[in-house]
């Protein structure tokens, strides 16, 4: 009996994260935006933060229509207090 090879990307199947939640800082641009949008594509409910409201609004517009949801709030995670 031979074992079938495992798919290393199976964890990213379309239903693996459906209905789960995530927090993404830096969701307004770059890697943070890409991660947030991918998680929405996977059906997750994503709460994103960033320093610039317009960039977060742009991310929200890109996420609209996906199977997941995207909410955001502006903040700077480097500020203390």
C-alpha cells in the first residue's frame, strides 16, 4: 500500500478558513493589504488596522463582494497609551 502525497497547500483550500476571524495590522497597503484580501477571499471575517483611513477604505472597496467581510479602524500600533 503506497501513501498518496500530501498537498502542502491544502490548508489554503477555499473552505479551510470560512467563517473564522482574523486581525491584520497594516491592512491599508503592501503585505498587510494582500493578506487581508486573501483572507477575505477565503471567507474570513477580517478586522484590519492601519494609519491612513483612505488606504483602509481602498482595501475595503477591493474586499467588497468577496465571500468574507472586512472591517477597519485607523490606529498606529506603535503608539503606546
